[in-house]
C-alpha cells in the first residue's frame, strides 16, 4: 500500500497516517481523522463515515473499509 504525503508551503504535511514512515521522528504530530469506521448492527456491515455522519463506504469487512479509506484519501491531486 503506498502512502502519499503532501507538503504545504506552511510546512504542514498532509496524508494518511501509516507507520511506513516514522513521522514522529521529524516533529510533533497532530492527527485528525477524516472518517470514523464503525460497525452497524442493523446492516451487519462496517461503515466509513465522514465527520457529519454520512456513510461514504460500507462492507462486511473492516479491513476493506480501511483499504477503501487509504485508496480514497491517498489519491494524488492533479
């Protein structure tokens, strides 16, 4: 799984956190989640929801939701 980091002119680095690169060795981390992955008892599926609770992706496998999240938010800006 590839990990894309975007360096902003302000020095801010934006990307999906993984432990592939030990980011804590270059400075303090501030982590903000883009989604929450929770199990829906009614549908019996895992759901990736945005910050306002909209379901963006669902699947019986939590790992599939995590992989979707990485694909979706690691897209390179064009």
